C-alpha cells in the first residue's frame, strides 16, 4: 500500500472521532432538522448492518469500508446542519461544554454511583484483601496445608 494511502487512512481514522462528537451534539440539538437526523440514523444503520458488508477477510479494505462509510455519512450530516448552529456546537466542543461532554460526565457519575451501590448491596462479594508482598504459602513457618504439600515437597527436593 503506497505511503499516501496510509497517510489518508490515518487522517480518516483521526478525523472520525471529531466528526462523531460533532454529529452526536448536532443530533441532540433541537434546532437540527428531523429529516437530517433520520437520514443519519438510516445511513449508520445500513453501514453497521452485518449483512451488507465487504468481507472482513479482505485485508484492510474489509475493516476500513465501515470506517470510511461512517465518516462519509457523519460528515454529510454535519454539513447539512445550519453553519451557525454547527459553529456554535463546535465552539462548545472546544470549550468542553457540549452536550457530549455533559452526557459523558453524567454517564461516568452514574457508573460510579452504580458501582458503589453494588459494593454495598447485601450478599455482594467483599472487597479482596490487599495482597501481601510475599504470598502466605511461600513464607517460612507459615505452615503447609495438605493441598500445598506436593508443591512444598517439590520445592524442598529442588534445593
């Protein structure tokens, strides 16, 4: 594969997250036309449909067709939105004050609360004790249980 194609592929992969974040924010904005939102949803549904796909066994192309088509659909959606709205949302993204950033923070906070609740729930597994520096079975004088006897006997034979 020529170097120029690799550079183009790299730039597409770097651009996709930015375009997806913009599309997410624009799709959540009530000023974005419903027809544009529906077109984006339909395009992404077709792209992500496993029945309509270039075989994955084709090196690079099999994986990259989905990325390229997704980027094309998202870029097209982003360009259909009013330029003033798009500029406003892009500014919010740069300032990390966008709907995406708020939803991400809200999701992370919910996950933390859920994790705390699950740890406190009755019947939840207790937190594992912090591992000691040296395992108990390795320490001298710790006593060898019956199940550990072959290991200890083998270690003694090696010495």
